[in-house]
C-alpha cells in the first residue's frame, strides 16, 4: 500500500491497525530506569489515599505529577 492510501484511510477514521507491523514498534524515550525515593510517612499515606480515591497506583500519581512539573520547565 502506498503512503497516500494509508494516509487517506487514517484521515477517514478507518481501522488501520491490521496494516501495521507492531512487532518491532518502539516508543522513543520510554525506556525505564528504577530509582529509589525516600519520602516521609505522612507523604506516602497521603499519596496512598489519593491513589485510592482516583483508583490508580501511587506510582501512577508520582509519574503524572513529575511529568507535569517537568513539562513546565
């Protein structure tokens, strides 16, 4: 399939997922690295309460907060 046809299908909102080979797909800048972070108990407890309220993990909240803060710089 030529790129123009592919673009036309995509722009028309057609399902193009079957046209893609996702076996070698990469997400740039998504490689993860583990860090250790020591926080006061009160902060961890508040983080856990907020995670429970939102129905997500504490890690998801920390990642979101950090991403938002870093994006403003």
